[in-house]
C-alpha cells in the first residue's frame, strides 16, 4: 500500500498494521458509529466500508443482543473497558456470527478501540458436543433400562427352568414387572 504524501509516516504504518490483522478491528465513537474498520471486519461481516460507516454497532447487533450491546456501550462511554464480551452480529448476507470483543475506552477522545475474535465455529462445535453428550446420556439410559429388563427376564426364565409352582412364578413375574415399572404394587 503506497504511503500518501500528506500522511505522516507513522499514521500510514499504523493503518497498514491495522488492516493486516486477521481479527476484526474497529474504532467506534461513543455514540456507536463506526469511525474506522479494518479489512477483516469488512470481510467477516460482508458490508462495504460505506455501509458500515452509515450504521452503528447497535444496528449490527442481533436483536437478542441489542440491550446487552447498549449496556456495554454505556459502560464504555463511562471509561470502563470490556474484555471477553460475546455478542452476535448480523452479516450482510443475513447470517449471524458470534464475536468475542476486547475493547479499550478512550472517553477523552470520544472513541472506543475494539478487537474481535470470531467464535462462531467454536460455539457450533460446543453445541454439537452438547447434543452428542445429551444423545449419549439418552442412549446410556435406554441401555440401562434394557439391561434391567434382560436381567428380569433371566430371573423369570431361571424360575421356569427350575419348574417352580405357577403361583411362585406368577408372583415373581408380578414382582419383576413392578420393579421395572417403578410400581409399589403389581
């Protein structure tokens, strides 16, 4: 990227460094309006720079995260930095991305510096893992019930093989069914 003849050398270098980051970075005003965004921010959300500059951070927030984002902006306006703030953003194509933000508030300059990390993939994997764990627990419960049923059948089959009197056999069957069904009386 060529250096503008008017720009001070350090500002051009910082701009190049800003755009080099693979993480989305932005500078927003305390009113939530974007002042500057890096290339990764544009690429991740799919909006052009001019579209982003015509919106606020609240405009990009997922409807369920607007209030939390509003509260975070209020804290930032008071000079309180935010670390690890996760929120969903609406992309230009309608998809939703989870981002974890670290921010530095500069109230005296009227801006907030932000660095984000896309956590959408991690959250998807965590959700899939949670679903797999739930499914495993359900399978384990079903297997436990099946094992209990098989044990009850073996106990009854043993009594049949021993040729016990019908009253004893029927009593054993009633008992086993009661245990399996969790009934006090069978």
